[in-house]
């Protein structure tokens, strides 16, 4: 079992929909949780950073971390065609490298 | 805002040749990470440096080496290249002592093709 599990999709939604992306993990030492957006052949772009449990909101994006369930989520409100990309969750313990999920491919149609 | 710079952006090499990839972190960032991303795969951690010292090591082949210089830029040296080394290589940087520990920002990547 991989340390981080993420449904690869693809996920297709109409413009304006609310998108929910999720990851589960097994390592209870993880404390730092991130979501990256990656367009084809480009570098991952950091969208959200969360330390430990809780919610964080930034514009149309909301990140949630539930350490008791080892489950993290990213919600995208009012999705746009420009949101079409691969979304990678990533996490780490202190002083360790990031462990990524496989990424979920999202397609938003206009 | 300044981002992570990587060069070259594209590189084509023959088998058994050597390659050097360069990374310039965000100004004032003190930690550099190298990742390898194969087609359709998630990034895999190779190696990291903090204040010019190796801080962590992942699945980096013995044929690869890396270092961080006094100006904090880093180079990944790859020798005896194999076909399987063809991938996107990303550099990321972070500020160890910052408020958002381990918040890593990625560069645009170097696409290495080994023929």
C-alpha cells in the first residue's frame, strides 16, 4: 500500500460546479499537507498549504485536513475551464521530503 | 515574485552520456529539493540540501550526484545515462526557518530525453 492514495480520475464536471478532491494516507507522522496544480509538462504550482488539522480557505479553494481519519480534501467552488489540470496532494513529516499522491486529472467543460 | 529557475529547460542526450541540471532557488530560500517525474507518474524525491549540506536522500541512483553551492544554487549531475532516465526533473525550494515549514515551490522543470 502506498503511503498516499489518490483517485486518479479522470473527473469531468461542468463549469460552475463544486469539485471535491481527496487523498488518504497511512503515515501518522505527516504534519504538513499541500495541494499542487500541474498543467501538462509544467511544474507543480502550490495551491494550498496546511499545517496539522483544520480548514484553510483561499478564494475559490478550500483545503481540509482530518488527521484523525488520515484524510485530506480540496474543494474548488465555481470551477472554471482554466481549472482543468492534474491536482496532486503532497504531505510530509518534519524534516522529510514530500510524498505525493498519483494526482487526479480534472476537466471542466464550458 | 521571483520563482525557482531551472536550466536547461530541455535536454537531449545519448545513452552513457552525462548531463548537468541547474537550479536557482527563490531568493533567500535555503533548502533545495530534486524530484524526478516519469510520464504519468507523481514526482519522486531524489535528494535535498539545506545550507549547502545534504539533508535527505531518496531514490537517487548512484550514477547521480548533486550539490548546493555557496550562492544556494544546486546542480544535479547525471552520468552513464540510461533510457529510463528520460523524465521531467524538478527542483523545489523552501525556507527552513520560515513560518510555513517545508512549503515547497517548484520550478518549471528540465525535460531530459535519453536516446
